[in-house]
């Protein structure tokens, strides 16, 4: 129980959980709250348009770096989630026990 409390502690923007949950560690079920927080911070802290005479809708410049970061977070979430679903299906297909949880 202590390990779980340490893992989910909100210290340093959930640093312990972020270090444990990575797409490379898949299969696992991603925690949407971390991704949502990151996406909210990226969206709120960076401008969507670069300095230009025209807005992006009229041919101005968009902040491509911001869009890349957003796409990267969404891709990480989807890949991690897809691998977790694939492994779950494979475990069910092979008839392996599903009561082993890795923390």
C-alpha cells in the first residue's frame, strides 16, 4: 500500500507516476489525467499563432511546435492504450491467467 501511495503522490507534478508510466513500458493502461493535464498546460502556455500580420485562418503562421507537442502526447496515449488492449486480447485468446498485476 505504501508503494501505491508513493506512486500516486502529487509531488513535483506526479513525477513518480510519470517515471513509471511510459509508452516503452507498455502494455499498461495509461492514466488519462496526466495526459489531460499536460495537454491543458501546453494549450494554455503557448500561443497558437506566431507573430504575423494575419491570423492563421487568413494565411498567417501557426505555432507548429505547439501542434507537434500536442500530437506527440496524443500519439503516446493512443499507442499505450492500443498495446494494452492488444495484450489483453492476446491473453484472453491464449487462456492465460489475468490476475497478475504489475506495479
